[in-house]
C-alpha cells in the first residue's frame, strides 16, 4: 500500500486522523511517500507515533521535499529512502502567539519542550551529538540526499524523481529555489484527493 503526504501536514485533510485511517486499511507492506514543506507540529508528531506503533515497519520515501515537521515524520521510516534530487530540512520549532507576558512565557516553555522532543528524534536516528543537531536546527539546515545520507538522516538514496517541490518556501530563511514539473505520481495524487475540502 502506498500513502502519499504531498502537501502541508494538517492542511487539505492531511491530518493525523486521516493518516491513521489510511494506515488501518493496510493489509501488507506500506510505503509512505513524502513531499511536504511541513506544517502543524502536533499533527506531525502524531503521524510519527502512528508509524512507530504500526506492527510492521513502514518504508518512507522522500520523493521531493521533507522539511520541518515532515522531516520528523521521515525519521520513523524503516528504512528511509530519499530521491537523489530531493531535499530535507530541519529547523527550530516555531509558533505564533499573542497575549500578555505570562502567556508568552508559557508558550515559550511549551516550545522549548517541543524543541527538545524534535532534537531527540533526530539524534536517535542519526546518532549525531545532540549539540550538533541543535546547531543544525538553529541554522535552518537544508540537506541534499548525499548529505542527509552521510549524516545518517536517511538510509538509502534512490534514483532521481522528475519532481522536487511545489510549495511557497518563503517562510524559511535559507530555502533554495526548487521548481517542479507535473509527474505521473503527482498527477495520480492530485486525482485521488481532488474531492478533498480545505481543512
């Protein structure tokens, strides 16, 4: 069974609930295809947990982009494969909040707890020192497949895909210019979910 996360996590119905419902339909090996700029942290963490709790290992293939929380989801793969022309990005957890000083301090504390979780996930997968992971996240680090493989983020490099990403990456500081062309896999995804309403 193939499951496609080809959009923002938590948007366009690509929620943890949708993912677990899809996963429940699987009766054999599962491959999760990723092409996402990230999205909602807690939706992504729930998807990551669902993959880890699945009775059989789930293969993750990074087809184009695994950025932000999508890169965390990728870390649950056994194994993790990445197209040679794909990108993976890690950065610090961010949020938006308004309120008085007490509310801002509370949100900052929550964000620090979430950040620690993300650091731990990357460190456990890569075996890199925690300090190195923290530095990479603070710098908003974009990794090619070769670099991601060398650092232990992925286990295998696949043949290049005829796509990379088709997202507005202006929210990120160091985002490279990534273009995409329609592909049979992307077209099939769009056809499959054409009737979905915006979350």
